[in-house]
C-alpha cells in the first residue's frame, strides 16, 4: 500500500496558491496538492486533513493566519452549510478574475493547438451580482423533529437538505411564491417524498418567472400522478398568488438525480409562461431549457450572435437550440435557421415561437445534434455557420467528427464548462482557428463560468 504524505486528522500550515475548478483554495505540502474549501490565494491557513490519497488531499479550514485582501464577509446566513454558492467570501472583481483564470487553467491542462496565443477577454460581470436566478428548484423534506415540511438545497456532496426562505441569488418573486407554496403544503399536511423509503408523493417544487413579463409558473414534481387536496391547493394559490399564471404537475417516478420525469399535467392557467429576450418573445413550458440569469443571458447570446456575425443569405444551425432563443434572434438576417433539441416540448415551443414571430425560414426537429446534422448534410444541406450550446458534458465525439469532416466557415461554441470546452478544442483546433474566448459571469457567487468561443475555418 502506498504511504500517504499526510494523514487524516493531521493539522498543517499551508500557503494557498490559487483557486480550483470548484472554487476551493489549492496549496502544496511536500508537493502534494491540498484542496481547502473557503481558502483564498495568498492566504496562509491552518488546515485539518479530512481525506488523503497518493495524488491529493482535502482539508478543512481551521484558521486564517494571513488574510487575503479579496476576502469579504459572506452575507448569506447559511452560506457555509448550503451547497448552492462557493464564492460569497470572495470580492466580486476577484470572482471575475478567477473565472478568466479558470479558463486558462483548463487550456493549460488539455493544451489545444496554439492555446498560448488564444485571446482571453476579461470576464463580463454584473452591476448587481445578487437576486438573479429566474428559477427556484427546491427539494422537499419533512423535518421529523419540527414536524414541518421544508424546501431548500442539498449541502455539497450530500443529501442533507438546507432549508431556504431567503436565497440571496434567487429572484425575490420566486422565493415569495416558493415560501407561500411550502406553507400550503404544511397547512394541508401533504405527503412528502422520503428518499430512503421511496415513499410519499411531493418531491420538488419549481418556480420560474419571466423577468420581462412578470409571469410566474409553479410546477409540483411528484412521485406519482396522485395529488391529494389538488383543488384546494390550486384554489389557494390562485387567491394568494395572482401573479402565478401557470400551475403544472410533473411526475418523476424513478429513483434518479434527474429532477423531472417525462409526464407533465396542466393544472391551471397557461401551459407555458412568456419571456422576452432581444425583442423576441418565448414560451417556456416546465421542461424547456432557458438560462437561469436572464439579464446576463441577453449579454451571453448577444456575444454569441456577435461572434456568429450572420450575413444575408447564410444558413445557420442552432444546435442544442432549446426553445430557439439564439436562432430566432438572428433569423431576420439569415436565409435559413435549423435547430435541434432532445426535449420534444422545447422543440414545440421553438416552432410556436417561430410562428408567433412570422418566421418561415426556420426548421426545428427533435433529436441529437450528432444524429441530425450528418443526416441533413447527407441530404445536401450545407450550413455557413453553426452555433453550439451543449450541456456540461460538452460535444459528443460523433458531432465533433462531423464538424471536422464538414467544417462550416464559422463555428461559435457557447460553453458552461471550461474543462469540456478545452477538451473539445483539442480536436476542433485541427480544422478551426480560435479567434477569441469571451467569459461571461452567468452565476455570480458560484464557481461556474460561461464562455463564448469564436472559431473560424482554417
């Protein structure tokens, strides 16, 4: 057995050199990498080792012996319990610098062709980096000690729920609606899902608001189609929360980390709420993807549109299109827009949005980009530009191969994970030149970063 350099329970002094991908401080002890949550670069700290391996160790911050100038007091009372934010203790400008550095760390790890000469632009931040999330998706539990139903988020790396009644990164309207709905669950003593016993009904509450329209939607996510006291709950929401224009139920019967299931039922009001972006109005049904920070989304998509630089008579593919946000924003300039997404309801919403705008030059299909794009190419379709906005897992290898075999003149990659972006650029840089990388802070107070990469065919 390999002997580790440090042991569990050991206390050591450490100088923090930088922040890691999850916002944790990183220091080195006899060349062993030590990860320390809530420690900051240039700090000297006392750390208690909590996990050891031959390659790295994790530690708990015990004492700060030398404090960083960028350290601030986290305003959230449950910040150190809740797993939702990682950087509230770091001054906001330093958060923006960190997110640019995070991108550079990823590039240095994967080393795509010519990465040292890539233009990394300063991260675009927010004037007010609080109360920005347009969707609250809180888990439910029955607190047995208090005999009370609570809603909140899980602690990091656990299923221990931290109750939240005033989340500082949520839009205030969503929190108000969430608190009222949880009170109703308590009033009617509804059966809450128990993960260990796989019993009970109500699992999660989702509240989403259209920032530009003020419309709110409540979605009850349940283990089965059963909904005790349904009429009474709907009536009370209607009376107490007139701003809620849509009430839905989604059924997730499986033991899975996926929050939503395949079945959704319309309970009252509209089946989708409306949101506006770039003068385009979108329908948002419960499972439709839409960015969680609408104010920064406008900036993110405008950066994507600017990088795409659509010219008249160009054909554009909007891969991972969701409800058609990006494609429909440029449809007026383009000859044709084609988009795809794996969620059927999102594609229906995209088609509705196109009809509402009167655009007849758009085509949307249900399916994966790696399946549909090659099929379209075989039929003679040849896009001038492609914009991709994949999930955190990045691009599918089959899609990358298609892009390499049939490179469009321009490719814009919107990434929510700097690691998978850097990994994918290793392949893409064989056929594409990376013009620049623009990071955008979509999630202040967290370690997450979005990047718009502009690539052109070599």
